[in-house]
C-alpha cells in the first residue's frame, strides 16, 4: 500500500526554525511536493524535489533522500503567518499524487 | 489564466439526493485530479484524468461516485444517493504534463459539501 507519514502537530516560536519530517512508502517515486494550507483555503505550492539533496527558496528549504524514503521541510525566521498545515505529497510511478495527513504548525509569539 | 475554478463553492443537500460538482482546470493543463478533504486531514485521492481518459479511481470510492472529463477540458464529479459521511471539501487540481518545466499541482478553492 501507499503510506505517507508526518507528525500531526508541531509548535514553534516566532523567529525560530522548525523542521517538519515526512517519510513515505509508495508504488514507485517520481517526485515529492510540499504544500501549505491555511484553514479554509486550498493548498498552495511550496516546493518540489525529484533528486536527492536540499532545495532552498527564501525562508523555506526542502530536503529529499530517496534511498531512505525521507524528506523534510525547513522553515526559518518563523512568522505568525506561517501558522498553517503543511502537506507532504508523493507522485508515484503512475503520476498519481498521494498526500499525507498534514502537519498543523502553531506559531507562538 | 484565471486559475482552477470550481462550482459551486458550497452545497447543502439532503441524504439520498444526487449532487454534481464542476471543475474548470487551467486551460493548457492536461492532468486533472479530484480529492476529498475532511477537517484536520490531508487531501484524499479520488481519481485523475489525462486529457479525457480516466487513469485511476480510488479503490476506497464506492460506485456512488463517478467522474467525467468528456472533452479533456472541464470535469464533473457526481455523487449519487449522498450519505452524511460524504460531507467534506471536494478539491480539484490540475497540472501541465509531468516532465514539463513547471511541475506543480494547482488547486481550486474547492466545493464544501454538507449532507443533512
């Protein structure tokens, strides 16, 4: 079966750094996405990793290790507006995109 | 480019009624995906299309659910004989052919279904 695991909830402080982990077991692998979703809104794209390594985009970075079935999203200089759910998703060998249950991130002032 | 649009935004229906939702993807996007999302959960895969061909339907979906994309442009998702457990946000997303430069999934705002 297909399985994507990420922590249900995390809490961090404004200005700090937080790392959200994701592990996956899927039918093949063609890439991994991270999406941000604010309550009541549609998911918005953050990053896409196909090859191993770190991709940096401003305050957000995403890391992938295909051999370990592992990714993380790193958020730096946290702001209150970063309070949201963060969704890890994998594109499998058939181009089906499977999402994890999401990690709700709470930012404290 | 007006993004992915979904209609209606909200639907309230009585148990046992049929409902149909529409999704208009971004115009040059050949891939279209339907997801269902309940509070506190991630989007659950329902089905997806490449042009007009339906490539896969989730095994979790009962026969009450059907989707079409007749001309490879807009898509409809129909739920027959709705049940209270069908209450959820139904999300549509589209993408360019995978392997193109801009590999991402664009989501619509969703249709919130409430079954009474």
